[in-house]
């Protein structure tokens, strides 16, 4: 070990990088969601412009391009849009499940009665909009699309809250993020249960076996992500072949991911204490004790983060900056015509989001608090909850996701228009309510 040299205190710390400013997983998630929301808006506008331009036909035709594998008589192909909606969106739901599990086990929702407020609010924000929609569409061709009005767009909601800065408390951001995450998981469960048909049972047996294998691998201590990814891919293919929407695979795998770390702080510091600096005159590396100690320290440093946290850190930028904008670009295109404004389907979706979301969230929150199921943080006033519940009417990407499954081509444009109008109105109304609040003083 090198001795007799004065050590600069700064050398004892890791080099500073931009990511170091993201102090906690929750803050990091919020910041990526905020930036991702801006990019999502850009791609949404681009899709709307292109779908109302002279290149509209070509733009739509690109997403219908068939992509896949063909081996003899066996083929596995689908359109580019379907690969995005069924394949890449599985990673989105996987990330959503990871964040929910992290918050429940390690983070902001560890206390059951605090978690209950977001969960109950999300439930109300799904049940009441669906009830309003069904009341307006009962017996009509669009009746089957009730799941469309149940979703909340996480990125756009967090992006809107970011515009308000210190005017709103962190507890509202936490509440809305938790609500949106539970909402998204609820939406994909609705897709899996309500929009699956002609179930093939043998592929489901294979999928269940795959989940069991992943559980056994975790119990035996397998920690390499590649093997889990390969088994997860087999599960995705089996669920897809069964007739159930394959994105449910992402939810299940996310909830199964361990949230406990393998190496404790005490063990990490003990291992790091054994690390010996190579002498300055050392030649080559060789199979030395120093090298083994460094390798052990590398593994220990990595394993002090739980698999949930490591996967979330790795996937979130890709989901926020690539997958969600690409999904919006492929699905948000809509010919804007006045003829669809009077459509009963457009009105039902609009009212489901604009009225159903705030009524459902506030009513269920009030009931949960009155029944002592949940508690409301003191700084989370009812006016804040009203503004947040209005913002929850921004269904956009998740609503488009369900609409593409629920509606046939004759209804999809009316559905998209209702989603678009409801999202714009909800954003403006929610921001207006929250901006009336007195500016909060930043605490140091």
C-alpha cells in the first residue's frame, strides 16, 4: 500500500456527474418523467401535424409495415405499430411495476395508510369514469371501449406539475405519481382481463412454468440479468400466443423483481476496507490478491442496490426518452375534422375523463379518510387534490394504448379526438386551479 502521501479529500469520493444531482430514486424518477413529458409532447405534436399534412397517407402507411421472422411455413410477423404497442410497451409496464414495488417496499409508500390514499384514489379514478362512459355508451357500438377512460398519463401529469415549481408541495407530486402508477397497472390488468379472447391454455401453462423458473432462480441466488431476460422473453412469447395481451408480462415480472439488496452497508464497508492500492512500481495485473479483492469490491458496490433500483436506473431513460415518444409518434396521429366533435363516443370519452376522474378521485379519497383507511398529509389540501384530480384526466398515451385494442377502425378517430380534447382540457383546468394557490416558500 502506498504510504507517506497526503490524500486529497476529494479523491475519496466518486467523480461528480450530472446524475449525482438526482438525489433520490423518487426525485430522479420525477425529473426523467418531466423531461420525458416535454419530448412526448414534441412527438405528439409532430404526429398530429404529419397526420394532417399532404404526407398523411405515407406517415400512416409506415406504421403498418410488416416486420418479423419467417422460417419455412412458420412466421412471426406483425406491423411496426404492433411491435411498439405490444413489445416495447411491455418494458414501460415493467418499469411502472418496478417503481411501484420500490415505493411500497423501500420508498414513499412504505406506510400502509399513506399508500392507501393513492391506491384508493386510483381505484376511484378508474371506476367512476368507466361508469360514466358506460352510462353514455350503453347499447352503442363503442360500449366495449369502457377501459379507455380509466388511464392516466404519468409523463404528462408530472410534466404539468413541474411547470408549477415550488408553488405545490412535494406530497402532491408523490401522490400524483403513485396514483398514476397504480392507474397504469390497473389499466393493463383491464386490458388483460377485459380485452382478451379465445384463450389458448397450453401457452399459459408454459408462461406459468416460466414464472416459476424465475422464482426458483431468484431463490437460488442467480443475479445476472441476461438469464432472467431470456426466460422473460419466453414468457412474453407464451403469453402472446395464449391470446392475453402480452404487456401483462411486464407487470408480473416487475412485481416479482426483488426489492431487497444482497450486500448490506456494513458488509460493503468491510469489503472496501480490504482493498489494497497497487504499488506504483507494479507491472501488469496478474492473478493477485489485490485483483480478487478489487473484483469482490466491484460486485459488492453493485449489489448494494437492489435489483429493482438497478433495473429502474437502467431502463427509465430509455422508456422516458425513446419508448414513450415513439409510441406517441406511432399512435397520436389524428385527422382533425369538425365532423367528429358531435360524436357520442367523443363526448363519452371527454366526460369520462373530465368529470369522472376528479369525481372518482375526490369521492374515494374522502371515503377512505372518513373510514380511517387512509390519511391525508396536512400539506395536501383538498384544493390541491382537486387540481391534481383534474390533471389525472390527462389519459393520452395510456388511453391511446387501450383505444387501439378496444375500438375498430371505424371508431378509432372519434376515440382519439375525445382523448385529445379531454387531455387538453384537463391539463388547462388542473393547472388553473393549482396556479391560484399562493406560492410556497422554498425551504433550504
